[in-house]
């Protein structure tokens, strides 16, 4: 049984959310065919996220991380070793490609590979033009310029 949601009422009262509605509409089509490599997505604070992926056996040269607009692609491809015949192969070393949809204004800060864990740090950076601003109300014919509301300052 498939339940399709009707987002038509939301289109009437929202502007610019069509991409979100399309993602929600298409979410049922996505199937987790391959569950390897295992990964965690961690929210460290309001604007910072981290993806941790278990990539044991892969080195820096075997991994590629590419950010294309609102998609983060992590690829791993390892060359086959030619040092003998495997009698049992329990350590996965097959190629993979994992895609993550990113919200607007989310950027990759850095990536590190330590002890078989690939860590990719992400940060949401909202441009100044999109931050809330206070609109001054004039008392008569004078015009006042809108004032920028100061964003929370973080200690360095």
C-alpha cells in the first residue's frame, strides 16, 4: 500500500519551498539498496553537522569527496591487491558511492581520515542578506533604513 501525500494546500501559502516538496514526494522512490559502508550523521549544534563513515582499509588516495551544489558525493575505489589468492575475504574493500542531499547554504568545512573513520564536517552559513533585519517605522514623511539584527556571536 502506498500513501501519496498531497502538498497542494501548502503550495497556496508558501513560496520557494517547491524543492522541499519535490524531495518529500520523491522520498518513497529512494530505496536503500546498498547499506555499505556504514555511516552516522551527527548534529553538533544548530549550524554544524558531521558525517562519520566506516571505511576501514581505504586510504586518502582511495577516497573522493565532491560537493555539487546541494549534493555531497563520497566515492571509494580501491585497487585490487595482487599479492596472493584469498582463501577467505571478510574485510570489505569493494567500491562504493554514497550521496547526501544538503540543504541550501551547507558547505563542507573539512574532511579527515583517522583509524578507518572518514569524518566530513559540514556547516550551514546563512548569507548576511538572508538574516533577519529590523525594519524601522517612520513617524511622518521621513524614511529610515532597515537595521541589521546582530547574529549571535561565538567566542573564538
